[in-house]
């Protein structure tokens, strides 16, 4: 038996390759031991040393016939054409065979048969190779990898068992694959050696581990997580190391994993090897890589995912940059199920819910063996294409994004370029065409047509004539309202159809005459109300109407004619009755989430294959028609959250994950007693007083009971040894737990008892893996057990638990894994040294008025949040090194010495640059609350009426500091500010006359007297202050009002002093007068952005004299219908010089003829979809003599400007198709 070391193994195998008596070498060993890895290594060395001339690989985990084997050999021998070699004819198998035979003639040949016995055996493949390569005439040897050997191997075979690597080789491999930078992280090397022992030195496991190490090493607290995982792994078990490696899969999109583990027909798996360029192109077409705004960037992401899949052993690299699908080392189904059980997961639909087209199944399902995939795909300069090689090369695949397209594409482009007439696959992402014409019908070989993101398409002018079309997508956003009735008449092979987010209200009659439809995707078709009969679609596999919010019914009363259905998705529709499901023997996913009109479900027990049934949010659903669900033996997820069920069938089968969140009518929980394999039980927000026994649920991992306000007691929990999450937060009637509840829960990592009325926390002797302990507002809690053993704790929340005044907090000093610590409102008086808590990111000590210091605070330089509000802390360390701090909360801290001399009035003229404790160096600071400061301007006996009386803060920015983006200003509360100006009204003419003020809403919980700033609310400095139009007003007063849901009170005195106002992200105003018309008399500039409730800027009831208005800027106001409502004075806009309108989709006309802004100089209008005319038509047409700039962009319905343009003015127009005739006449 050969040695296990790589060097000795290599020497032995090279000797065997030199031995003429040895014809075949067999490498055998368990999966993952490194047989293929060894074969690659030894064959590479053998070629370098001249022992062989040519190496040909044959991967026997796929099936070959004569043609596919010929293609593989030709590919490896570089005999197939590459772009630029058009003289080589493709498809001539006889010529190809001759070229292969010539290429190997007289060469020393090594054949590598990898994974022999998997799908093909040595005898069969060698017979094919013998005739193809003329092996009898050539000197050749065979290297075979397999899992085991028999007792009847031939004498000419040398058997060689591959054994695990040595420890040193394992470390070297891990270091090589993880990257040297990873091993420079302190503590990684020792951890690596510990983990390697758990892998039994298997190369594949080490390569996969290297990926996980690389992932964790660059995370915050990554080393600590690795350390904890190593400590948790028993000597004789591999669960936790598998769990660690599983984390690496989180780097990959769910959709790609779903595709890889799909068990049905799959062209890109069943065809054998595939070039990774083609695989990436397939992912793009299927939508796995998300929206495609730039093909180059999307390709880069796809390439990285492909490399990750190779590292994770889901793909296996074979010849010449080709890959095949491997058997992954972990169960992908389990990984996907773990993701699907998350309440916010959107991939409960499985493979059918993740794909856009089901492309992998379309052609194989038709039995069309002529389709060869997407071809030899190349990627360059934002274009993905494949050539069909013959006497004249022609494109077979073409993929482009909107950056490479024009409005004429594809109409003129395809007609004028003969090389595109043979296209089989055409995919356009974000095309700019506004009409689909018959031009694509000239491509008679077209089998796949994808037009995704048709933002501008308004019309389909004729039917497509494409007898070969198998896959079609025309998806929005789109203004397309209808499809011609004959559109599908000449598409007999159409198998997959995606019309997502189109605005159609029905499908044409020609659609229902189709016979081959398998994939029907109508997601987000919000106007679609009904489908006619689907009985012709006998092979329908996926039907997805999710998000079709107007959809109500299907004509059919039963799906009995659609026996191939695997996924049905009616989520977020108004469907009232689901057709009967009887006879559906393949249905695995039924998604009815948010179907608010659905009240019952019939015939579900006959669907034995169902895995996921999601009725969450179906608020009127009351009952199942079936008395029992026991025949649904494969049910994994049942979600009835937010339904009105008050009773359940007598049997639910045996699901793994049950969600009954917010099922307030469900009182009887006896169904739990019949379940055996339950892993998740969610009864959050239910109205139950007690629970049945849970002792039989030995596999339960999550018990979620949050906000069960009537729950008074729990059954014994000792037997739940695998429990990982126990959430009892908000169970305000729960007064106690059994004292031994947690003693056997070694897997528990999250325990949340917040807001319960327990007075004693049970002991936690063996809960060594606990990461999160939450006891927020446990007001009755008197006793804590010893917590020193919880050394792996990452989050500890004791907020509002006053018992801390009676106990020592010394247990904190060694909890060096803590990331979040909340001791707010605990009335504690002192803390131990915090210097060991170097991983702490968030520290909350709010409302501890007796706390005078935080020992060791200077060591917590990774802090992101520090809340000392309401403490007696008198000192802060220099904060220059707290580079990640983004929230510093110091309100109501009267003892901080360096703030004692700062006055309110000074803060209104200050930026963070002038604040103490090195706050000016905190470059990531987003929120700063400062202590209340004295106000020397107020009278000696005046007292602040209320802390923050009106719930807003105000800050000022002097004109000289406009654009100083690195120094955010400070803001003070409404009460403090108004008190200052009430006592000193002359400030408006002195200190405040040139200030730019910002008023922003303060969150309800922060409505105390405070001085703060929020960096985001000063966005106007970057946007508006830097525009050319604002420069005129920089030396005048301005006001921004940002983020209000209701009209701010107490703001009148500020408004009436503003020459310019900025309104952003407000939802309160329907028109500007909501702020008080009398406050806007002298308005010169008005900027309005993202005020989605605003319907009109000015109202006829206003008494505002608008003659002073010079600049009006309105953007992203989705409900704006008009600039003014009613009749204003004829001279209301006489001084308006600059008008900007951007993204106001409901605006149809800007001004009437009686309100012409005769002094207008600049007019810019963009993305106003309903705009028909800028000015209402008048006779004779009026003139704008001062207009110097006219900019009109993407106004699809604009027909006229409505005025005479000045001589010499050249308007800049783009995307206004109906305006062209008007401009031509004007010229």
C-alpha cells in the first residue's frame, strides 16, 4: 500500500507510468479523498517530464454517445473553431473524427477515466474510445479513478488506494486556497489546525473549509465565531463543521442553488459539460443575477459565482474551461429549506418560483434534441454573443443591454445585418424600443426571445411569425396595455411565456389555442383580472400570478387537465376560489400568501407531493375543506400566519415547520401532540393561555411565542435538547418557568424573555452556546443565576430591569465576545472595567442617573453606538480613535465638563468642528445628541415650557459654510429655538438674517430637550445649494422642511423669514398652503422633492402674492396633477425665470394660456409620462421671448409645447415621439 504523502504518492505513480508492463492504473478511495485531484497532479507532472504527450479526460459521471465523445475529444485537442476561424466547418462528424485521429497519431497518450462506474463503466467507454482514437495503433495508458475495486481486476492494472493528506500537507493546502492574507489574521493558524483534524484530512473538505475561512476572516468577530464553532464540535461528530462549511453557501444566490438541486429535466446539467460562459449567460437569461443594467458588471458577478460553485464542489471543472454539475458535499435541499423557513424569505416557490423562464426544462421537455444550448458564448464590450460556424459565420446568440441599444433596434438593425438572420437566441435587457414590430419574424430560427425591462414599450403592432419560438419574455415595467388578438397564432412550439409587470388586463384568444405551454409567468400584472380555461395546457408545470393584485378568477373549476403542475403561486391576488387540486400528483409548492379574498381551500389532501403550503396573510381564510391532511406525507412548511382559522383538520400530516403567527382565533392546539418531526413552531401573537405537552418534539429547533399576551405558563421544556431559539418576548402574563427548563439545551443560542413577568431566571448550567440573552423590561425579575459561564454571549439586553441595583455586574468583565450590551434604565451605579470587551459594537447605558463613569471605555474603539443619555458620567475619553462610531447620544448628561460653557445661540452657528472630546474627528458620525446647554439670552426666571414642545429640531448653516460637507451642523430642539427667538426677536435681523435653516422631524422616543444632528437631513446642501439657480439666494434666508408626516406646528415665525423653501420627503401637504399661505408672501425660490401626497403646488384659496417667485423646482412628486388649482391672478408667475419638473407622472399640463410666465428663461421637463402639452393651447399662440433653454426628456405623450419659441432657440428633445411633427412644423 502506497504512502499517503503527496510526494511519495507522486513518485510511485510516475514509476508506474514508466513501466511498460502496466497498462492501467486505478486510483480508488472514499468520496472527497482527492482521487481527481491526484489524477490532475500526476498527469500534469507526467506531461512536463515527457512521459506523455497528450492527456485526454473522460468524465464518467455523465453519459457519452459517439457524437458527444467526439466533441469532447475535439474540444480538448483544440480542434473546434474559435472566433475568427470561420473556414472550419462545424458539425461534420466524419471530418472531426479524422482530425482527432490525426492529432493523436504517433503521440504518447494518457486517458483519464474519472469517476468510473458512476454512469458509465470502463468497458463501454473504452470501446468508444478505441474506435475514435485507433488505440490499437497508439502507445497509450489509462488512469482510472473510482470509489472501490473488485476482486477481479486484470493483471495489467495497478491498484493504488488514495489515503488522506498528512497534517502538514493539509495545512499547506488550506493556506494556499484561503490565501496568505487570511493566515495573517491573529489566531487563524491555530484554529486551522484544529479544524483540519475534524475533516480527517480530506482535500475536498479542506478546500471547502478554505472558502469558509476566507469568508469569516474578513468579518467582524469572525475569528471568535470560528473559535466557538471549533469548541462546539464533539470529537466523534461532524455536524458543527458541516454547519460552518454551510455558511459559505450564503455567499450564493438562492436562485442559483435552487437551479443546481432541481431534480427534473435540466438541459444544462443533462447535456454534460458546459462552458462557464454559457452557464453565466443562462443565469442572466433566467434572472438569477438580478436586474441587468450593465452586462459587463453582471457578467463579472456571474463569473465570481461560477468560481465559488467550483470551490463549493457544486460544479466541477473539466476540459478547457468547461464545467459539469457535481454531487455537492452538503445537502443543498436542506440548505435551501433552512433559508425558506425564514419568515422574510421570498424563495418558498422552489425552482419554479426562482426562474423567469424555466429555460433548462423547455427544450428537454419538448424532446427537441436539435437544440444545442446557447452556443460557444463569448463576452466582450457589453455584448454576449455566439457564432454559428459554417461557410459564412452567423450569430446564433446575441445578448445586449440598454447601453448598447437604440430605439431603432431591433427593427432596422436586424433587417440590415444578414449575419443576424440565423439568430436562435436574442435577449435584450432594458431595451429602449417603444414598439414591437414584425421585424423579429424575419429570424425564422429564433427559439428564445427575451425583452426584459421594457420601460418604453407601448405597442405590439402585429403577430410574431416564428414557428421555432419556444421561449418568450416581454416584461416591464411597461406601458403596454394590450396584446394583439392574433399575436400567438404562429408560435406552435411556445413552451415558456413570461409577461411579468405588463399592464394588460387580459390575454389574447390566440394564447389559449397554444398546446405546449409549460411555464407561465404573469408576476405583477396588476391589471389582469381573469384567465380563461387552461385545459389545453396539459403539460403546464409552473403558473405564477404573484403580485397580480387585480386578479380574481380562472374559468376552470379544476386543474385536473394540468396534471404536470409543480408550482402554483397566487400570492397577493384577489382570487376567491382556487380550482380543485384533485389529480395533481406532482404539485410541490402552493403559495397563496396575501390572498385577502380567499376563505377556504378544497381538495388539498389529495396532493400527496405537496411540500410547501403558504397561506400567510390570507386574512379571510377560515378552514380547510378536507377533514385531514394526513396523506400529504412530504409536507415541510405549513404557514397559516395572519389567517382567521379557528380550527384545523384532524391531522396535519407530519410537517417540519409550522407557522401560526397572529392566528388569534385558533384556541385548540391539540394538533401539536400528533406531530413527530417538527423543527419550527411559531405561535407568535396568538391568544392561548397554555400549551400542550412538547416533550415528544425532540427535533424542535425554534419555539416562537412572542407577544402571546394571554400565555400564563409553559409546559416542561427539558426534553427539547435540540432547541436553538426560544422567543417569549411580550408574553406579559407569563410569571414563571420551570427551574430546570434550560439545563439540557446545549444547542440554545437565542433566549428572549423580554417584557415577561418572570421573577426568577432558571439556571443556565449547560447553555454554553448561548449567543443572545434578552431580558428587556422584565420589571418583576429579582434574581439572575450566575452568568459567568456564558462566555460566548454576543448580545445581552437587561434594559429596564431594575434588579441590577441589587447584584454585582462583575460577570461582564470576561464576556469578550459581546457585540451588543444594553443596560439602559437599570439604575446601576457602577460598572466593572470594560477593557476586555474589545468586540463591543453597541453600548447602551441610557437612564442610569447614578452612573458616574464607564471604566475602560477608551479600549472600546470598535463602538458604533454609544448611548450615555441621562447618566451622571462626567468624562469622555478622546474619541479620535473611535473611527466607526456613527451614533453618540449624550442628551441629559449634565456633568460632562467640556459642554458646560456652550450656549444654545452658539450652537446655532456651530458645526461639529467646534465640539469637544475629539467629536470633529468622527468621520462616520450620523447621529449626535448633545447635553442641554444654558441659554444666556433668556430672562433669568424663564423656564422651558416643554422639552421639544413641537417634536422637531432645527439647525442652521451659515452661507459661508455651504458646501462644507465634512462638518455637519448641530441642531437644537423646537422649544429651545423658539424660546431664544421669542426673547430676542431682533435676531432675525442680525444673527439669523443670512442663515440657512433646516427643520426636521424628531422620532417620538427622542422628544426630549436635546441638541442633536442627523447627517442625512442635510442632503439639501449637496443637491440644491450647489445648483446654479440657488447661488443667487445664498446671501438670503432659506428653510428646509424634511421628513414630516404632519404639518409641523410652531414653524410660522421661521417660515415668514424665508426667501426660499425646500420641501423634501414630506407626506402631509396636498398643496403649499398647508404650511400657511400668509407665511409665504416673499417667496423667491421653491424646491419640492419626494412629497408624494402633493396634488397641486398652489391653490386658488391662497392669498399668496406669487410675483416674487423666481425658481420653481419639483421632482419625484408622484401625485402632482397640476401646478396650481383654480384661478390665480394673471400675473401670478410674472417673475418666474427657472422651472424644473422631473418625474411627475400624473402631470398633464403645466400652465394655462392665461398664466404664461413671460419672463421664463429656463424650462426643463423630464419623465412626466402623462404630459400632453406644456402650455394650454391659445389662439393666437403666445410667445416666451426670454426663453434661452428648453430641455424635454422622455415625455411619451407630449404633443405640443403650446407657445411660439424665440428665434434661434434649439430645444433639446429626447424620447418625445409625438412631438416630432410639431417641431418639424415649427422649423
